[in-house]
């Protein structure tokens, strides 16, 4: 009986200690609101704008604890990012008062060294539990923030799709070996294990809540690294703030143990500000603050604060940079015939129906900057201005490609290449915005015979009528006859390769090797300033190009 009484006494003592410990557990004295942005893509004065974001943060801070975090893809997407290689955006984020950020796939678009320089400039830490160099994490896997004695652990997760959607060579050593990675195993297990390891570690340090910051998205092509894959294969995460796919879904789903996890995403370009609330009673909820007006908040509300001041300063820097002379061309680079005029005496535009030296330059840029393509295409309609011999400013180069399309590389068969070339010339001798300037290959065409291309009801490419003679012939890739059965790597922009731009539907189902890597104007800038050493001359003297596209019929 004494032993039983002693055991009961011990159990009672343990129970009272547990109750006392539970009673002593810290609790928030006021709600914590975690504001988050994602995929801003340099939209510094769009939607809420950074000035509007600052105003929201300051207003909430009067009655709440507030943190501000970013889920990646902040520094690329508009000229302000390209012209300053991301520096202006980091300066704005510092002014607005970000607390934490993670790298998205486009943080690497200016090269690894540049991104790491920018992280040193930032007044906030970058975190990622899976971005590594030769197996060692580049950034901490997590950070802990504390309010009223309550510890909030934040874990960063960067999509392994980054290796495909940024420039692969940025992740390699000088010998072409990948030294940076994102734990990109086909099963996804390496990412799940890294996330779980970070969760367990931050819990062991006393975190009362664990918030994952992901650049993962909900696109099927991102499997097995979608947000849903990560949540379903881990435990201990309370909420996941997500980006990458530009969606705005607010989801609650079960984790590996069957417990609820809140997933929140906030779109792109600051049209929405994400808000995750941890209330005083421990409940977690998410919502979006949405700006619906076509006039951006800073302009409509006349906002003046550190956010607006930083944006104005960055805009001033941009205007100065745009006028900087960054290159020189020894020859006129044309989209108009240098001699021919129409009946009204106006120059004749030929970029949309014939090869030009500017077309060659733009296609060469895509081929060079892809780092791996065999062939490059650039639609003539996407090349907007000529550049006269002399000094070139950044603004001059930006105006050549003003649409914001992005470098993409796919792998397709030679037969698909043939169909693409056939579609490219199907409107000749008339103009066609989808007439492709080319690099890496040469071909002949005869516009005197009817086009064999058959259009669908939307006037897009449907198929080639093989009972008819093709216009395109003698296609050579790197001097060798094109093989319809062989696969080739093709560089162009997402507009044409992924989005059926100009009716190019024959690329459907292609293997995507690089997706939306860098803006088209940045492709051209980097090629001229880096590869060509800032001087356009040799090889581009002939305004009609290098003989890559040859008409074998009557003069067009």
C-alpha cells in the first residue's frame, strides 16, 4: 500500500508540474500579423506599391505586432531591376522595413555573385533550408522572431525548379559542373527531409509556431515540390506562405500527421498583400488585402512615407542609368530597308519578312545567353526599333525589346523545328509578326509556292498539309542537315515557346529546359555588353544579315 501511495504521490507531483508548466506557457498579448509579399517582380509602384505596403504596415503596428516578409522574385521583372541589377529593389525593401526574405528562382537572374552581393546589402536575412553549395547551406535554414515571450520560427524553402527557370551556368563552376543546388531529387524526398530537419530544429529551440516561407507554387510541372507536396510529407508546420505561381489561393490542408496547415499566396506585382494572423488565443488565419483600383495606391492616395521616398529615389537612379552609354555599334542595325521606300516615301519595314543584321544580333543573343541551345528564334514583331551607328544607351537597347518576354529553352524534334520554320514564312511575301530571325541554323524558302500550313479556327498553326510542297528547304544546323528524328534545344522567349505567341502551337508538349530565365532586353544587354565587349561590329556589317534566311524564289 505504501508503494502504491508513493507512486500516486509521484504521479500527482508530475501532473501538477505539467499543469504549472502549461499555465506558464507564453501567450501573445496582442495579435501578431505577418504581412507577406511574393513575386513583386519590380512592381514598385503598382497595386499597393511599396509606399502602400509601408502605410499598411505602419497602420497595423499601432494595435498589433507586425512582421513583414517576402517569398521571392522581388528583384527581377522591370527595367528598374535590370538597370540596377537588383540593387534599387533591395534599397526599397530596406526602406520599407522587411524582416525576412527567401530567394525565389529569379533572384539569381543577375548571376550568383551579384545575388550574394545583394544579400549583403539587405538589412534583413535571407533563409532557405534547401539552397546549398556542394552540400552546405548557403543561408540559414530558419530564423526565430519573438513577441511577448512567444517564439515564431520561420523556415525558407526555394523551389528546385530554379535550376531550370534561371540560367543554369550561374549554378556551375568554371568547368561546367553544378556546385549549387536545391536538393532536386525526382522523388522530392530530399526537400521534404530538409524541411522536416529545419522544423525539428526550430521546435527544439523553443518555437511555439512554425511558419514556412515557400517559393513553391501550385503548378503541376513543379511536382514533387509543390506546396501541397511539402505539406503532405512533413509535420510541425503551422502555416506556409507561398509564391512562385502568382496565385491567390487560401487553403487549409492536412499534413503528414493529419493536422491542418494554412497555406496562403498573394499573387504578383503588389496587387495583394498577404496577411497571416496569429491571434492572442493561438488561432491562425489568413487573408488578402487587395487593391482593386486601376490607379496604384501611392498615386491615388498621395502617399508620402519612406516607401514612396525610396521608390522616387530608385526612379531617379533609373532615369540616370537609362541615359548611360553602355555600348557602341559601328554599324546601323536595322528593322527598315536602308534604301527602299513605299509609295508614300516612307521606309519599308523588313524585319517581319526578311533577315536583318539586328535580327541576327537579337537571335545570337538568345543563343549565347541560353548557354546550351542549338538554335535560337526571335520573332520580328518583337524587335521594335533600329539602332543607328554610334553610342548606345541602356534606353536604346531597352526599346528594342519592350514587351517583357523572357528567355526560355525547350527541347523538340527536328520535325517540330521544320514545322516552326514553315509557319514562320507562311505569310510571305506579306509581313508576319511571327517571322523568326534565327541563329544556329540556316535555311532556304520559296514564297512563290502556296503555303502548306493549315490554320485552325483561331488562325493559329494547326498542321502542315503533307500533300503539298513545303516552302522551307535545305535546313542546316551548325552546318549539318537538320534531322527530323533528332532532338534539338531551342532558345526563344516564353511568349512563343510556351504561350503559343504568333500562333506557334507546334511546341505543345515540348520538354522545357529553362523557363522564363531573364527578360528579353536583359538578354540583349548582357550579350552586347559582356559577350561582345560592348561593341557591335564584326559579323553585323551587312544590313541584310549573314545569309541565314535565303529566298530562292523571285525577290520579295
